[in-house]
């Protein structure tokens, strides 16, 4: 059942939570995704079978949470995640970050390392506002963004275009993780499809090369796309979370 958390920033965050054993698992969704996605529900079903604590939630401007998506930015969604973890979980957590959620999870690892039991990323997209969006804009698109405050981009997942705001791009520069040291002193499993049209394999290998830690592994799945939601991919996600949770004990 969906409940709501009022955050210190005045946002109302929708969430679903299972009580259970630790370390708990927190699912962090992607850009324009919500807590009702296939991966989140598959993990919740696994957690219920295992009697493990589990949390999924919607960032502000996403799903059932308050706010307008176009007003949001990485810092807002990071604050939402930190508030949800702080108020709704106990003890160290295994974070599961999908796409943008992988970036948010890396930022949380810096901000609240004492709450981290482990990390699983799925097509992680660290620094995507800078290295994916801004770097990929043409000169005219950059000019439109700076002059009008927004630019529309086609989407492979919806008939509606992505609207990218100047605020999203500029604020994202305050949260880049691939330019400064990134220590991950806990079990980390990174999952990446070779047919991902949104996050290239090069991003995954760059993250692996950049981060430091005693137990980092990257698994490439040939032919898997950005959704990473086939039955085999879902099994791999669950297995990875289970292994990280066991190693984190």
C-alpha cells in the first residue's frame, strides 16, 4: 500500500515499504520512472519471499509524489532519496540504482556512507546531464536551452518528447561524481547491457575504472537494452542484490 512522507524540503514523497530483516534494500528509480516499474516490483516480490526490509519510492515530480517534473533537478531528487532513507529505513541499506538512480546512489554513498551496506547499479548513468545531454546537444540546441530555459528531445519510451531544462543541466554540475575521487568501501555489483542505447558500455567501464573499493564487479549482458527487464535480466538483478546483501553481513 502506498504511503506518503513529508520531507524537510516540503515535498510529499509516495512510497511502498516492507518491514523485515536487514540489511534492507532500497530501490532508486531512473529519470522519469516511478516506483511501479518492473524492476522495482520484481525486487519487492523477492524481498517479500525473503522476509527482507524493502523500500521503493517516487522522487518529487515523478509518479504519485508531489511537484512538477520540470521543476526538479538532481539535487532535489538526491534530497528526496536521503529523506526517504533517513525516515523510512533502519541501519545500513543495500541501494539498487537504476539509470539515474545509479547516480543518486553514488551521491548517497558520498553523503551517508554509514548507511551503505552495498550497492547494485543497473545501467548506471552518473553525470548524464553533463556527459550525455549537454555533451550531445548541437550548438543550436545549446543556444535554445540557454535562451529559453528548455529544449525538447525525442524519447524512445514515449510519444511525448523529453523536455530538458537549463536548471537540470546547470544544477547537475554541482553533483558530478566522475571528476573527483569516488570510494565505495562495500560490495558493489554493476550490471550493464551491451545493447543499451541510452547508457553506453563505455560509461560502465569508466565508472569501474574511476571508483575505488575492495569489492567492485561489472557484469555485461550481451544484447540487453536500457530497460534491463527481461526475465533473465530480472533474475540477474535479484541474484546480484542477494549476493551483495549476504556479503554485507
